[in-house]
C-alpha cells in the first residue's frame, strides 16, 4: 500500500480516549456555569456574573465540535470489525435506545425544575410528558442536551456510504489527495475552516438559530463537518502524524485568532468601540467563531496525540462511564443546582458545590446502578457485560 495511505486501524488511540474524558469534564463545568452567566438557559441563579462568559464564550465554540471530531474518528474505527448492517444495528442500540430512554426519563426533571411553580409535584408534571407535545411550545417532550446523541446517530447513518468508500481500496487516490491538501499547517488550518465557513454562509441566513432542532440545518451541517473531518483525518496515518508534527504552528494560529475574537467580544460588552454597524460586527464575530472552532479543535487533537497517547489502568473503566455521565450530567446539575442556588452563598461557592456534587453523584450512580446491571447498561448505551 502507498505509505501515504496507511490507516490507524491496528492502533489503539489512547489520546482520543483522554481527550473524550477531558471534553466531558469541560461540559460539566460549562453547564454548571450556565447557572451564573447572562445567557438564556432553563434555570438561573438569582445573582449573575459576566466573568463566567469570558471563558465560556471561548469554550462554547469548540467543546462540542471537539466531541464530534473525536466521534468521527471513533466511527471510522467502529466499522473496522463490523459489516455495514452490524454497524447500523450497533449504532441503533447504543444511540437510539439511550436517546428514547433519556427523553422519557432523564430529561424531564430539567423541564420540571424550569416550570416547578406550575405543578403540585413531580408526578403531576410527569404526566405532561406523555402528551407528546414538543418543548418548549407548551410541551414537556425534549432531547435537551441529548441533541448530541441524536445528531451522532444521524451523522453515522448519513455518512455510512462515505465511510464504506473511505475504507475501501477505491478511496486510495482520494486519501492521497486529501493528504496532499491537508498535510501542511496552512492546509489543515484553512481548507477545513473555509469549507465550514462556506457551508454557514449558504445556510445560516435561512437557519440562524442554534436550536438543536432537526430543522436547524445550518448548525446541523456545521457539526457534521467536524464529524466528517474526524473520519477523514483518522483514515490516513501520515495525515494524522503530520497534524501532530504541526502542533506548534497550530497553537500559534489558535492563540492569534483569539485576539480579534476577544476584541469583538469586548465590543459587545461595551469595553471596546469598533467603527462598524452592529450587524457587521455580529457577522465578523460569527466568522471569527468558525475559525476559533476549527483552529482550537485541530490544535487540541495535535497536542493530544503527542502527549496523551498513553495507556493507564483506569482508562478503559473511565471510558466506559463517560457516555452515561454525559447522559446524566445536565439533569443532575439542574436538580442539585436548584437547591444550592437558593442558599445564601457566593457564586464561587455555589459553582464548585454544584460541579463537585454532580461529579460525585454521576460517578456513584454509574458504579452502583448502571455498571452492574445489563438492562441499565442498555438504557445508557454501555456494552453488555
């Protein structure tokens, strides 16, 4: 085989396992922070702080794209020892079942705490779920943060023909071409980011809101391109290696793009005045956000493969529990936060109390009620014991 199109099939990528763990941990602190910033969310603390937004606005643009990129690489691996029909069956089992279970069991408490004043108790509220009216237009049926699972399921099925092609000898010339285009720092930085930008120029005027609704085509394609790039980058060992070798250049670009990004953001906060119309500034910020998303994701991937591709006795156990942790974490943050935020504590004390309590609860719930029982493993997308 041409050395430029060797694959990574036979290698366990511990760096992706570690990065998945780091990304889920970031989500824990990000969603806890939503209690205290000025952005719209299901529930809010009585005292808010702009200081949360200064770091959360950066995380917002790359935390989920990173997970989608990693998921794309993992999806490429998943077809290694499966036929296409086995792959589809496995995707339905590990994604569709937890999605349905989550919408009926895990997500409803989030809506209950958002509307708690309207009901006599949780069971009085829960009956409204089975009216099967979508949230938020008066109904209580929603996927909330589980949009990621829905999108991942759809991406896996939509991308399956391309995935089959990518793993076949027919794609040798295509993969060689991709290596030629993306193997330089400039190529891996600008070609994917410009492709993502073009997709948004075409779609966002018609689908401007990030609602995670299936009709939200602009953001659906935005995240799908990160998923596909994960597949493409992982399909060629030399391309993957070149990304790691370019890490210093990627880091410089990721830091540099933050300068105009935060200048524009500080304009929105009234700390800097820019000489353009507000609509123009908003469009500039959206464009910069796309470059921040891709630059940061590929930089994290590059440094991860260089420093994190190491095994650890706990890594497989941690990895198995990450999916249930993701499914549970936002509901637990809202349920615990509802009571903690009523206390006369500082924002910092509330933030760390909610974060650490959620971490302890989710880990304990997984170890005691999910990990030992196959039926619970099925509902939370974990392989049967």
